[in-house]
């Protein structure tokens, strides 16, 4: 699955803490990518107490010892070890479609962007469909799109220049806003990933969506009226 050359074009960074239930599916989807691009996969283990590390090693990926300080720190740790021109951040409960890499890099290069996400499909409780619809049809249409951390490809040099994901709640929103003020970003309007809707229940993402919508209400009005 990892790149055959010493200089992969893309580095996938997968933060994982006690993700044995989901990680195998994610890594299997990365192994099945249909692409001519060279890529590597880096799993950042957050001091897991289950079989996360062992599962990652089954797939021959690079395993980095992180810590349990949060997902922003895990993603940044993985980025520090990345060798690719692009970094693709994928969560441990997210599966990519076989065309993911080819379509995403083609979209980025065709539109001269430094970062992009894609439409997604959320599984799990019915409330997850609200999250799916908001990501696909609201986040993507903002003047500076919100790029969800579970599915985003970023130019590595730009990512490091921006200082990575900040250690704040909704770190991907904060990063997207800061990045979008300086560089062009966007959304590939194809469903290229499937992600678990477990956080809707576990972390109250519905409330988070209300926060996002209030925060961006003015931007949405300006975009629609443009």
C-alpha cells in the first residue's frame, strides 16, 4: 500500500486512539486505491490500549507514537513525519473510494487550490444525515469553505506554514477559516468518502452544526446573494 519510491506524492495521516473496531476498514480502503500516484500512510497512535497498533502494522503502514492530548495534536504529529507534497487527513472511521486520490488531486490541480475536501456519506443514526447535508451543501458553499478534518487534502508546505491545526474546539473549522483568508480552497462535489456518524451521538455534533450555522450566517447570505 505504501509508496514504492522514496518520495511519495501524497501522505495519508490517520489519527487513531483505540480504533480497532474501525481502523481495518479504513486502511483496507486506502490499500485499494486505484491510482498512479505514489502515496504513504501514517497512523498516529494515541496511546491505544486495544489492537490499533497491531492492525496498522498488518497493513505495512508507518506507525507513529503520538499521545492522548487530542486529535489536532495527532494530525500535526503525522504531518511532521509526512514526506508527500500533499497531506491527506483521513480519520480512522472514514473509508475512501477507490478513485479518491486521483479525483482529489485532479480537482486541486485543475483549480489551482492549496486544500480541498469532497462530498461525503455519513453512516449511523438518522441524525447523521443532517451532518452529511450540512457538510455537502452548506460548508462547501461558504466563501471560505469549512474543510472537515476527517476528509481534507492540503499542500504540505502551506499546512506547515499555517502552523497546522490549532489546539482549540472545532480545530478544523478554525484551521479552514485561517487558511481560507490567505489561500484558495474548495470542495470536489463528488461523494468520495464514507464516514461513521458515531460522533453525532457521542459528541453532540447537532449542537456543533448549530454553532457553525450561526457563525457563518452572514457569509451564507453573502454567498447566496452573490
